[in-house]
């Protein structure tokens, strides 16, 4: 065997050529480099490098095999009459790096010479993926081997290539054939495979005549558990070379037959060949990490699938590479595990799920139909809501005073979702609920400051009447103190005696004592001076009729105290400060603590914002900073004057957004 190789190396014609001689005699060009990068600009450049016309129908032949098995030498002698179209060399290093292309005008063949397997490549993963791309655009694929006996690697390589072709490349080629308007999709049948074996001492496959060589070849595939389903045919050509030169006659004849055959594939324009290779290169590209690949196959899924992994459970995305270009989200098989830092448990509307739809709902401070005034009042009154875009409001956390069910046992289905790098799926309402509530409070404060303190008292009065026990006199009917006759002013606080239910001023209701007969239990509560002297109510009602109404009142007093704080914050500056002072007192008084706690995760912290993200204007006491609700960047008022809803961030109503995000939101 070594004597045969040395004899052929002596006949090589490109051992020591000058640069000018190489330029004249070399008729091939680098099509794809070892980094999987196309070296041809476009279809026109591809046609120019090949030297064929745009309307010329062509087929594609590619050759594969281990390094040193004479692939380039075979192409030169079978298709180019021994001319040195593809470079060969006696050097121990590989002379073919990447994919080289040439055109055979006699057969109308685009010929692709590939880098050998088992070579000393520093990027083996990219090389293997590149080989499959070449095979996918080929009409005829020749596997060249000088092994005395066919190794399992040959069958595993072709079997893995067939599986990967069907799984990963067929959809891309089908889409391309549709765009090109081809009658027969490129992906219907893969290339015709020819296994070309050259031996020196071993007899060829099928020499005994018991079965044809092609049948024996298929049996080997079957015995190794490999399939050739993707290939239109698999044929065997063997030649025994006792002394050089090699006889390529049978191989040349079979290739000529395949080129002329239109049973499975017909010639197509060279531009379509380039488009197919470009589409596959754009889709399946990027580095492949060795530590994430199990080498149980020549073409593992990691070569062609998205490299992203779930941050919570470390499961790999099952979609193809660069699927996000088609706006296809990450997906993974199997269940995920909950991780507190990612808050990746979501709630799915149970009614929609039973109807075949997966609709995620998240806790919100208000419904999408509520304005800030009413939304804030409802939040204090009924708690957070779960709103489905199809079913409407499906849950309020304090809908009933007693016996509220857990939403996960009634209206929603909990599910743990995968978390992907850069994903904003879980950074929505439950992330900005506090900020939305703060915005609502600010809206109320600003609205009240524009008019008077009356609206604040009106809200408090309205809440009080809604939860008052039946024996209480409504606030609207109380104009004077029931004890001293003092006439109440508009902003003056009215107090109800828990014993008799009448309205009193502060001076006439300073005492407290237990009033169990009215359902208030044994804890001391506010009573008027008269009831305190008598030791109870003058006209008591049956206690069993009161507890449910009293629970409502007692729970709401907590919410009312919140409004009292807001009222105080508003009332104080109204007569002592201007509007700017009011806003400063009401919003900035907590030293930024409330804003810091309420800040959504995607907002840039205030202390990191020095200048406007849009116009780079420096922030000062006279140039306040604002947050864009879409991107979270800090911007000035001029660069965030417009308002838009941002549903993806959980803002159902129009909110402040920067000019850049306005353009993006309007475009979608």
C-alpha cells in the first residue's frame, strides 16, 4: 500500500510551482472557509467564479472521506482528465481546508472538494457541521476510502448524516424551494450516495457473487442500526489497484449516469445552489462548545440546535439554530424546576387551558379597564386581581370578606416555566405591581393637588359608607356632631360611635371600651361620651346579625389608614407649599425608599442615572429624571413626553415611554 502511495505522489504536478503558474493552472476557488464563512459575496459572484451562465442547469457533486485518502486526486482524474483543478500535495498536512469549488462544463457539474475527516482540525465540530451542509446541497455524494475493509465509521458517518438531514435540514430546504418556485422541493430526496473503495490486496465487496455489493452495503447499515432514508440511492463502486495508476472508469461511468438521470432530481440553476448553501449557512452557524456535546454521533443535535440552555434546570433549547430570527421563542422538552431568583412559576387561566389555550395571567393592582383613581380604590378595597384577556377578571384576592379560595385551587393552573437568557417572559405585572401602585398614588396626589383636599375626603367617606355596619348613620347624613351640635366643615373628620352608630366630632368621642353586644369583641373601640357613661348602647341590635358586616369594616380600616396617610400628605402642603413643594413632599419625602422598593427589576436604579439616555442631558434639581416604562432607562421629560401602553411589561394603560420606544411600539 505504501509503495502505491509513493508512486502516485511522484506523479503529482503541483509540487513546486511558482505563484504565477499556480494562478494559471488552478481552476478552483475557496467557497467556504474552515469557520463556515462563505467566501462568495452573492449569486453573481458565485456564477462569475464558476464561469457558467445564469440560465445553465447544473447538478452538484461533492466528495467526502478521511484525510489522505486522495479525494482531490480522485476528482481531478474522474472529472478533469487529470488536470490539477483541486490542489494535491505530498505534504503530511492537509492541503484542502474548508470547501473548494470548480465547474465541469462537460457534465454541467458544480464540484465541491471537502476537508478530510480525522484530520488535525482545531475546529472539528464546525467542520463536521460544514460537511453536512455540503452534503445537503449535493445531488451526488461520493465517499472515497482506501481502507482494505469498509470501517464502521463510514456507515456511522452516512447514517448520522441521513438522520440529521431529515431532522434539521429538510424544513430549511423545503422553505427555500418554495421561495424559488421549484416544482419539486429540494428536500424530497437527498443526494445519491456512491461509496468508492480502492484496495490493493483485499477482494472487493460482492466478489463472491452471493449477493450484489449494493445489497451487502445496505445490510451493513442495517446491522449497525443506521438508516439511509434521506438518500435517493446508495451504490457501491470498488476497484483493486495492485500497481498504479488507479482505474476510475467504473466510477466515472456511474457519475455520468447519475448526472443524466432525472428520476429523482433535475438540474437547477447555479444561483439556487448558492441560495441553498447560503440559507443553511445563515441558519446553522456559530461556535459549538465541546463540553456540551456527547460524541455518540457524527452529527449530534448540538451541531444544529439552539445553544441556549434554561437558566433554572440547564435543559437545552430544542429549536434549530437562530430560530429567534423567525420570532420563534425558545422551547425545551421536559419539566423545569422552580428557582426563586427567577420567579419562574406562572399561573395559567384554567378555563382557557381546558379549552385548548395556554393563557398566562399575573397578579395586578388593577384591571386593564380601571382608571388610576378607581384602580387604586379597588386595590385598597378588593386586593390584587387576576385578569385573563379572554375571560376577563377571574379572581380578586379579597372578593369576599371570609372564605376566599386560593386561586391555584379554583381559577388558575400553576406551572413552572423554563427561563432563557435575555427573556422577559416573567418580568411583567408581578415585577412592577409596586411601581404601578405608586404611580396610582402619585396620580391621585397630583389630581387632588390640582383642585382641593375635598376629593381625598370624598374617597375616604365613600369607603367608610361602603363598609359601615347597618346601624351606623351614613356619612352623607351627618352634618353636625350628635353630641355637641358642632357643624362639620368639608375636610373635618367624622367619627362613629361603635355602640350607638351616630356621628361625633373628635372631642365628643375620645373614650374607648369593649362593645361585645354589637359584635366588636372584647377589645376596646371608640365610643361617644354618652355611651361611655351609660356603659353601652342605648338601643342594641342582635349581635348575631352584625359580625359579617363588622368584619368588613374592621378589615377596611387597615386600607382606610393608608388613605389617611395620603390625605395627610396632601392636606399639609396645600396651604403651606406650592405645587412643586407638594410633589416633592408627597413623592420624595421617603428619601427614595418607597421608589427604590417599588422599582421593577428592569429599571436602571436612580443612583446609576447621571444623564438622559436619549439626549445625554445631565440631570439636576431642575431637570428631573424619569424612567421609560418600556426599556427602563432614565430619560428627561423632553425625551419621554409621549405615553403608550406597554403590555409586555404589564402596563395596560398609557404610561411614560421614551421616544425610541415610542417608535418601536408604534411599528408593532
